[in-house]
């Protein structure tokens, strides 16, 4: 009714979240999500009305418009390799920042806000680390520098509207991961903030392994990728045109003429690509395991199996280092594996680990009860940054959210809401696992019926894990062990 809509509109956001959680405990406002059962019919209807629909702008999620319009910060600080530097540190439990990844923050603690304001006025760079309670294990932890490029301060913390006061309180920051570092030592300042002495890490770019045994005098026999196919296509078209022209000229002549040589050009013999593997006792597949070009091609081939990502493969980074960081930031990897990837100094080794993950893990399950929630083939990119991105809620908690077209074994808690929505034009509804009631993420539904996609799901990375094909509910420990994937380092 209209009265209900009015009440929802003016009810503060934080009490609504608390009431939704209380309703979940009491069993109110809960319903089984059965929308995935009619996906085929919806897809058919969508195909018929595709002309009248509007596609979602993938630029919007990366702008984080829910944080409001902030002040842009110019300039960039690039620290030298292996440089020892003193950096202010921000510990984000459950968050391993990857170079190139965008990190939104909503800070409330006065001392942290004061530290960040000093960072904005000076270097604009701080360190993000995932620290545990055991301080003895902090030495040697690998983190990532974050560079602030936009911030927004509270305009009126004592506003009359409690919801406006809550949302506008604190400091909102947009930063991006830049360089890796290793933590050497830490100290706590008087204001409680953490400062660390860090050493900048450098990636060791590796050339093709066959370059070591390559004979440079035979470089003229090497051909570029795609060059041979293009030459063959042009040559075949030339043969067809010349043959047709010769046939027309011979048919137009009335008097018999002496036979003349035919102006037909045949494609040249394909050059044999010289393979340097013949100079090595190792078989070719061993060299391919450490070839950056081969690994990039294999990773993109595995990503192409995700049908929803096939349209975005052209925008993937081409370099081994950039692609390895993109995959690490956009796959639902566990914190332990992400930490290992962050500590690896070789893009080749990172790509090998990610390739092993892509080839083995196909199913997304609940981290608590291992109930199947989705399939990796349903992963798609709602944002230009990729299928998984970091978003911050009104309480300041950062959630790395993975977007999927379809999901199952979920139940909905509460009513759809558009307040503080990470995807403009969509209303969010809390989703929980149907087996253990663990919070999984959110279901997003379009407000405008012409907007595509009509609905999708956002899984919080900390609530799910990727496994091989296993039953929904394993009955024995053997079944659980069979579903565990072993990542090849």
C-alpha cells in the first residue's frame, strides 16, 4: 500500500537492517528464492523484447555513486623497487588488496580519519594489510599500497535527519591498489594508528624460456602469430580473382587464339616455424608450462568457458603480469590462496596457480555447510572492472561481491530496498543459505522492467568457496575430501 511505502521511505537505514536480522531469527519476512526455476521462460521473453530493453551501464558500479560526489585528488606516487619506506597501515580483516583493484572505504574512527586526512594532504598513499591478532606473525606479511584518488568528508554530522547523519558521517575514500610490499616492522603510535617499515617488492618478468637456446640466425624463419593465416587468406582471394578474370577474358574472345600462360598466382609455401625445443632434451609441453605467451592463452581459454564472460574477453589485459592480477582480483579465491599469489614475485608462477584453479574449481558452495549455491558458468561482469568488485556498506564493512546470473538453494530475507544500492537502478534483498542460514549475499532486481538484466545475484566472497563437482550435501568425510581442490603451485 501507499502507507507502507511511505513508512519504508522514512525509516532509518540502520534500524531497518537490524530489524531485518531480527526478523530472520524469528522467521519473519523469509521466503524461498524460486526465481531461477523460470529462467528459461524469462530468457525467451527477453529475447523477444530485446529491442525495447535497456542494457545496464557497466561504468556505474565502478564509480561507487552511493558514496556521494567527492573531491578528486591528483598526482601519483611511484615508490622505487626494493625501497625501504615508512607507511601508515590500515588493517582490513578478510581483505587482501590486489594491485589494480579498486577499494572503497567508509571510515568512522576519529584517529583513522585524522591519519587519512594527513595522507591525502601529503603522499596520498597508505598500506593495506590483512593482519591477524597474533602480532608475532606480522613480520614478513605482504601487503599492497593503496593510492587515494577521491574522498568525501562529512558535511553536517549533526543533521536533524538521523539517517542522513549516519550516512554522511565519517570519511569516504576511493583508492586503488598499486604496489606490493613486505612488512619489516610495525609500531603503534600514540593515537592508536599503525605505522610500518616496509620494503617494496618487484615483479621478475621472465622472457620466453626458449630464448635461452634460440639461434638468432634462424629468426627469419620465425613468423608472427596470425601472420601466416592472413597471408594465406589474401593469397587465396588473389587466386580466385585472377582465375575468374582469366576465364572471362577467354570466353569473350571470338577467334581462337594461341594458348597463353595463365595469370594465376599460387599461395607460397608456408614457412616452417623453427622450434627451439629440438635443441633441448626436454619435451615441448615442459617449455609450454613456463612460457608467458602459452600461459596467457591457456588462462583466456579457461575464461572463455564461462559463457557470460565471452563477450568481455577482448577487454582482458594482454600482458602476463596485468592478466595475473586481474584474475586474482576477479575470482572467488580463498584468503590463503590470495595471500600466496600476492607473495609470488613471478607472473608466470601466478598464472600457473590461477590456471590450476580455473581448471579444477567449477562449483560455488557455501563456506559453512558446502551446499551448492551456483555454477562458475553463471559468473558475469556487471561492472567494467570485472565480475568481482569491492563495495562498502553503510557500516563501513567491505564486501568483495561476485555477480552471477543464476543461483539456487537460497532464501530471501526482508523486502527489496534501493537505499545505498551498489548498482544504481536495482533493489537489493538479503540472501541466506537454505541449509545453514549463513549470509551469502544479495539478490538484485531491476526497478525498471526494461532494464537488463532483470535480476542477478551478488555473492560475498567471504561466504562462499569454489570446488570441483560435488554433491550438494556430502554424507561422508570421503565425499568432502573428494570435493576439495588441490592447487598446483
